[in-house]
C-alpha cells in the first residue's frame, strides 16, 4: 500500500470514529508521526494533503524541517523527550511541543521564544515514558499558564502498551476539563478510535500511515 493509500485509510478510521461518537471530524487533527521515516515519506504524505507531522528526536526534526521547509503549510509537533539544552533547536521549528513535563523544561523553552505547548502526563506512572506525575499536574499547569511566552493548548498522554487504554484516556479528559483545557493529544495507530470516543482532538499516528519502524 502506498503512503497516500494508508493515509486515506487512517482518515476513514477517524471519520468513522467521529461519526460513531457524534463528533465533528473537524475537531480531530491527525498528527502523522514520521520518526525514523525518510523525507521522501513525509513528502509523499504532504502530497496527499497531510500537513501536521510529529517527530520524537531533536536532530531528526531539525534536519527534516530544514529539508522540507518549502512544503507549503507543513507544521511540526515535537512529541519526544526533550532535554532542556535542546529546547532552542525545537522552539525554532516546532509549532507545538506536546511533551512539556516539568517547570524547568517549560522555563528552558520560554527562554528560547514563544511556543505553543501541551503538558504530557504520566498517568500510569511509567517514568521511562516521560510526563509529569499526576500529582504534579495542577502546579505545572499553573506554572505554564503564568509563563508569558508559552500558550498551553492542552494535555497529552501515552498509555501503557498493555491493557485497555480507555480508562487512561478518560482520566486525561477529566483532568483537562478540570482546568478548562480544550486539546487532548491521545490515541495512536492501534487505539485512535477509542481515543476519539473519549474526546481526543489530536491523534498521533505513525505505523498505520508509514508502515512499521
Ligand atoms: C511513535 C509515537 C507515536 C506513533 O505510534 P504508532 O503506534 O506508530 O502510531 C505516537 N506518539 C508518540 C509519543 C510516539 O512516540
């Protein structure tokens, strides 16, 4: 299957999930996760109308963003773990950093310029995945909101690989609602339908578009 065909299938899955949930498909943004994939693959997806791409690694993001900046309307979301000393390279190219998980990282980003961000929450307490601990979330939201350079769009999470993701998606939605945050980045290739049912506004899909890594 070509990337254009795979992308078509993912769009259909999103449309069907929205219909089943009684949601407007315009509320759900597809973030095409292109980590480890070639610039040619990103270009193929762009040719098929995809505009928002997700990357996990700073160097890879910088290289692709530079090589592909001629593609009209292309936008990059950073979805990987970010070290504070790399914040500069990401702020320059990413339209959104989805993985802010500490006040120190938020400050490091703000020092480098204005940026839209999301807070990653480690709901299942799997520290290797990144994300702030649930009990730290309220304070981190307050900190980011008090930081003039940063615009807080919402919350992001990566649920455990095993088991039903729904309770985690539901919990993220509840926490966002508690704080009046609109955007929810949750759902990947395997579980985007469940995420959309539970209110996702951004789904991050790699394998189902670009094939296995
Ligand atoms: C790689 C990755 C994805 C995409 O996962 P797939 O299962 O390939 O769709 C989504 N979110 C994050 C944070 C990732 O690292």
